[in-house]
C-alpha cells in the first residue's frame, strides 16, 4: 500500500512538471469582438523549441476555438508548423479507465486489500482484473475503492486537461522564440444597452449607452486590449454557435476611460482606451459614451392591418445638433420616466445599427386612453386590375390633453396608389402607404374618411 502511494505521488509530481514545461508565456493580448458571436484573438507567445522536428503543446486556448482559422507569424521566421491537431478529449475518470484497458493497474479494496493486474473491463458496477497469478477477479466498484496507475505521466498525449493545440514544428535552431498567433473563437459576443430618461413633458431625454461583452468561449483573457466591431458581418452557418447560453456573472466598470470610434471597412470599431480582463462565463459592462441630453418627439400611431392598436413611439435624430451624431451600434434601449421622486420603467425595444444623421423611432408600448376603430364603408372593382375603397377611422381620446394621431393605411408597395378624396391631408411619401395626421381633442372623437384606388 505504501509503495503504491509512492508510485502515485511520484507520477503526479512528474505530470505537474511536464505541464509546466509546455506552458507558454503570453504577451500583447488583443481581442476584437463582433456582433455575430465570433471574436478574433491575437497574442504574442514565447515558446521553447528544439532544432529539427519537435512537438509543441499550445494550451490556454478557448474551448470554442475555430482551429482552421489559426494564423501563425514567426518573428524571426525560423520555424514552421508542419501539422496541427486540436485536442479536446478532456480527462475524466471514465475515459482514463477505458483507455487503460489492457494495462497494469493497482487496486486497493477495503476488503480484498491490494491487487495488481491487467485491467480487462471498467464498465458497469464492477471492474474485471487479471491478476499477477493469472486469476480473473471481479471487483465491485465503490467509494472506498482506490485505483493507481503506474507512470501515468508518460501517457500525457492520451488526454489533455484543457483544450490544446498540438503542433509538429520544424525549427532551424534551439531556444526560445516568439510567435504572433491569431484565431477566431465562438462564444464572444457583445451588444449595446441604452438607457433613456424622459423629461416631464416627453420633449427631451437623457441617453447613455453601455456595452455588454459576453464571454462563454471557454477561456479567460487577462489585461487584454478590447475592440468591439459593430456591423452585420457574414459568418457561415457551420461556424455559428447553436448555444443560447449567456454568461451569468455581471461586472460593471466605471467609465474612467471610454471608447474611441472609427470607421473600418464597412463597419465601425470601438476601441477601449485601457486594458481590461474578460473572465470566462462573465458579462462585462462598460460605458460606451456618457449621458447626453437630446430632443425627442412622442408619436401616437395607428397602422393597418393592426388598426386597433394605438402605438406610442419615441422619435429622435442622431445628429450633432441634437448632442448625438455618432454611429449607434445595435442593442436594446430601455426607457424610464420620473414619477415624482421615483423612476419608473415605461418600455424597451431593439435598436438597429444606425449611422449618424439618421432618425430613430423606438416603439415603446400602446396608449391606454386612445382608441382606434376602422371600417371599410365601400369597396368597388372598376376592372380586374384595380380596387377602390372608402375607409373610415374613428379615433377617440380619453386623455386630459389634446393629441395628434398618425394614421397609416398600408397596401402592397408593388401597387400604384392614388387618393381620390379625404377630410384630412393625405401624405404619400412612402411606397405602399397613405399617411394622415389627425388632431383629436381631449375627451372627444375625430373621424377620418378617405377614398383611394389601387392598380396593379
């Protein structure tokens, strides 16, 4: 029993020494995270090489790495990678037992004592062992059972403790050399989160933006330069992660140094002006830009075919004159409004990638005190390729203030549309739509009537 423990301890120490010998120093870590669930990792690693052909283990990589995306640049161009294997057969008890079939093991059983022999089977609730006297022993598995493997560290290439790239390298010289490596990994994603506070009369808002960086790649990144790429990047379906997992811990960072934005290719890059840590299974939040005060307009809108809903939208211009005028990345905007001394949540929606000088409309919810009813008074078919309709909207306002309601009648954009008559001004500035602005006084009803013809 004491000899077996010594064998096991010596093997553990040797395995630890072996692991230290293959670890690589990492420098200049940089990460670019996209909106497509894919990130680009760049780093400088130092490695010890032997002259000629040798095997190198590259550990501390993400478990969701795309191995075929790896780029390697030798600073002295003194070595080349001949082969690469991605090892992800991580060690566990069942795998160790199954891969040890036919090998000599030492079993310590509380009743049978110490048994040494060749492992024949490790499935089910029993172990089958051919002992040194050529006897077949069936040993029940239990919590008290101990199994020792002699010189197990020699089987390092059979298992890995974490995902590992194994390289066959040909080098012109021995010694430490540096290599720049770049690769793509799934499990790196980010989105913008906007927080807007509306003033008392819904004419202005205070807007701030935070970015949430989600790391489920299977690796932590320490002291990294972080870039966020905003835009719709094409990623082939075989690379897309099917997982919907989200990292759970959340870490909020103070905005002592923010991001710098610049256009890049057909996208926009936001570079954090300080290094940061991205832990595995963590959502990190960093402020993208400080609070701004901007003008807004509240819109009540009715749109067919869902004419019964009076939608509430907040509209604002992303321009410099409105204290904005910057590329706004896609994300979620949440709106709040003060009720005396307390802040209340009034709605949220998605924001698409929006360039500067464009208008944004944020659907917030549905108006409680506004009612819309629509009916088709008359329909005619002048010929087989046209239709004429007389439509009437009844709009009721139960609020304590006067309002204007925007009514949009929608038809197919492939059809030619012409308004024949209406009791409010018809606006046809968008294909497939007729738009009206109808004022409705408090505690009263307004009726919109119009007739139009469509041809196709």
